C-alpha cells in the first residue's frame, strides 16, 4: 500500500486530481484511515491511475477515460479499451475540426464578399404596375429544415413560371425582369414576393388566390449594384449588396427609419449564373 503522495508520484496524477476522482467514484483508494482520513492506494491501482492520466492528457472525456481505466489487467480487452477510447476521441476531434474548417471557410467567404465593390446610385423610376405571388421562407438558416433554401429557389422558379403562364393566357407580356422582395410576417418566416412588371395596371383580383396585383408609384430609389456571381456567396447569408445599400441608406440625408420603408427590391439580370448582375433598390421618396 502507498499513501496519496507516493501514488501521485508514480501515476503522474496530482493529489488534488486523486481526491477529485475519489469523490466522483472514479478511482477510489484501496483503504482510508478511519482516524485521520488518509487515503491509501494499492500497487494494483497504478495501472488504472496511469491509464486515467494518459487518457485525460490526450483530451479523452472523464467518463470514457474512467471506463477505460477500470478495465482489469486480466481482461483480454484491457489493452483494447484504452486504445478504443483514444481512437473514438480522435474521431470526434477530427469531426469537430472539419466543422471548424467549414465554419472558417464560410467566414472567409462572407468577409471577402463584404469587401467587394458595390456601386450605389440614385435612380428616378416611373410608376410600375406588377403582379406577384408570395412564398413563405425561414428567417434563420440555423433553424431551417435541411434543403429548405434549395426548395425555396425551386418554388420561386415555379411560382414565376405559373405567373408568366397566367399572363400569357390573357395576352400580357411582362415588361421587364422579375424582381424579388421580402415582407416580414412573423419571427420565424418572411413572405418572399416574386414580382413581374406588366405594361398596365391589372384588377386587384387578377390571378385569383395567392396572386397580388398592384403598382409601384413613381419614385426615387437608392440602388446598389453587385456585378458578381451570387453562387460564390454562402447559403443563407445576407447579400453584400444589401449591407452596402443599408449603409448608404443610413447615411443618406433625409432618410427615415428603415423599418418605415415598404421593401427592398432585388433584380438579377444576365444570361447565366456566371454573369449575373444583382441590383437592390429601396425607395427614398
């Protein structure tokens, strides 16, 4: 038998750690003096102490390290259990590192996108009749269902095709490119409005349920133009042009609280994803 100091010197565990492991029932002394409370450890506990110290130094969590240290020398798996604990811990570390690498790459992409030049200009726009259909989309990417953003893109494309078909049936040709705008609904979702400009104002009930017909009044807009490939941007991240637009809006003389602005309109033009130009606009007056 040996006292706690001797056992600590042999195993590399500190006296404080040995007391802690005793209190948690992980490495219990072979005997405790009933008078002075001194702990005594048996020679056959050295293996467990060394194993416990080794695994903890490697970062193996206490429960797994304690289980491995508890394997008896006579057990054929006594050597395999600590190795298994180490390998399992390494797999967890590598998985966590992979997630960190992905998060790092995502962060780099976001920061770099925010440094891309985005031109802001004031534009005078005439009144613009439009028709639109709304889709509900999640606000927070972290709580969104897997694949929901891909589904939203597909749904928006289908909704636009449905609108174009309905217009064609009435002999109406869209007078410009599609624009997208968002309308807040609650804390979890927003309405994504897919809007097509039309040459004249349509009746309010045109298109039936789920379709909105209206008109943007003549206005002066603040526009931000992104001459880049949106495919480079991480999924679910606010577009850098929106950030630039809000910066410019905040410093524009005479602007009101952004919450008083009806919407931010996004238009993408180009022949392919590689040459898209994204324009975002907000009404100044």
